[in-house]
C-alpha cells in the first residue's frame, strides 16, 4: 500500500466505523489518533485530516498523539478519560502508521538529536539512555539477562505464525479487517500480506541475527554503538545476538479505529455496547533496555482493577520482539494458552502507532468468540515505556 497516503488508511477504517454503527458523524465530539513518525506524509494532525478525507462532518474534531509503539493504546485511554470525566459523549480512538514511508534518514536524525541534546546538557545519562535505534540489540541484551535462549525465542516465533494461520483459516479476522481501496475505487488490499505460515524451527535456525549489522548504522554521532551504550550501564553483562526477522515484529502499514461512548451517548444513538474499559494505565522502566515496561504496566493495571493474573481470559502482549512476550509470560506466570491467541506481531506485523488499537479490537473479538470476560492489552514503547488497558465484555459483566 506504499502508493497510498496515510490519510487513505485512516479514512478506510473511519468510514467502516461510521457505516457499521450508522454513525451520524456530526455527533462525534473528538477523534483521538496515534501516529509515531509524524513527519512527511504522516505529518500534521492525521486524526483530523483522515476524518475529513473520510467525509466526516466538520464538527468532528481530531488530535494526533505520539507514544511511539504504545500510542494505539494511549489514544483509547485518552478518549475513555474524556468520557469518564463527563467532558464528551462520543469519541473515536485509533491510529495509523505507514511504515512504507519510514526512511532510515528519519530514524538517524531522531537518534542523533537525542545524542546531541544529551551532550549539550552535559548529561551522559540522557545521551546513553536514548539510543538511536536498533531496539533489537536491547532485545538481545534482555534475553541474556533473563536466560532466554534463541531456541526458546524461535519457538515463540513459530507459534505466532501457527496461531495466525489457524485464526485466519477459521475466519476470526473477517469481522475486523477492512479492505483498502485505491483512489479510483479499485481494491488495493483485502487481507494481511505479512504472515509466513510455512515458518518452521528448522528454517528459523538458519537465519543470522539481524541487529549486529545495524550497530554501526545505529551508532551515535561519536561512533558509539547501541551495544556499547548498554554495556556502559550494565558492564557485567555477557551476551550474544539472538533475534532476527523470525523473532521480531513485521514492518507493515496499518490503521485501526474504535468507537467509544458514554451511557448518554449510547442512549442517544441507540447503540448496544460490546465492552467497557475497566482501567488504562502507563508505566516506565529502564530506557536503555527500552522493552521491559509491559510487566510493571500489567501489574499496575491488575492492581487498579482489583484483578489477578488468573482473572484475565485473553492477553495481548505485543510481540515487538519475542523476548518481550516471553519475559512477560514468565514474570507474570501467565497460562501460554491465553496469550496472543490469534498470533502476534511476529506473524501479523506491527504498524507502530496503530498496533495498540488493533490489539484491543482483536482481544474483544476473541472474548466474544471464546466467551471470556476480561482482556489485558499491553506493549512496550521506545523510551522504556508501556501502556496497559483492561477491557470487560459487556455480556459477561451482565451475566456474572
């Protein structure tokens, strides 16, 4: 879909949301959107511009935020907060990321700016804790710290592909997938292209680690590599590269949208709710390791909701890298059968600013399919952050 504009993707899901819910778009109070790389074609307020391109009423305003990978959860949390505060009644939350438009130059410029700021402020910690890129190198370091082997990571990668194939063959994504059209009305894409269902442990074992070669590309302006940045902070760490394309999230284009309403908004529009948001939280962790905040975020969400790990029927823990999901499963003691039931980002891809919203929709679909009650969705975000959200299926709450 690289030939399309990001607004085309945003407009596609906004139109579908409007049509499926018989939505009078003049009643939409705000559209809270997520996009991580807000430059070039993704610059500006993508939430507002996508709505206008979708033909929404001009009264439907929009705002676009950035929490790196976590923005698609944060947009939903922000929208829910507006409703819970009594400020608004009908909001849309979601996100778009067209990684086709991400240029290496953009990441380089962003990373060198982190380094420049750190040195200018005389703050070595700021410089060291804001690596330029090569997040996969941090994933390798965490795997060593946690004693997680390459073989165990590859087993998770293969399982992600297996579950995604099963879900697609079973039609589990049909309700949520929106076909994308070209501007002349012809079909651009109607299904996910990224999954590799023929992936095996044997094929993954043949792959070379992907992120060692990126170290010099991702070096800061003084030549410091990501590995050196990590070793400055963790000098006793001994580690080898383990992650590769088969154990890392896919680089894809995507968009997602969810409709949220207050009780008054439901009554005014005649809608029947599918789920309620129980809580939405955020957590931070070591910015050098980048990827470790999902566990504290999940624990914080559970504590806020008064729930235990065993109460969650569906877990969506974004597979930015296999180690993120594997570590969360181990640290929290989660039943693996409840995690990323329909595959994760290793199989389906990770359109940065949209993924969190996609996962919330996927979790809700799975709750309805399986009859579960609670789902917890979390994901790591650059800078050592993680949002987490818990949703409850409405029918389950009514009949409990």
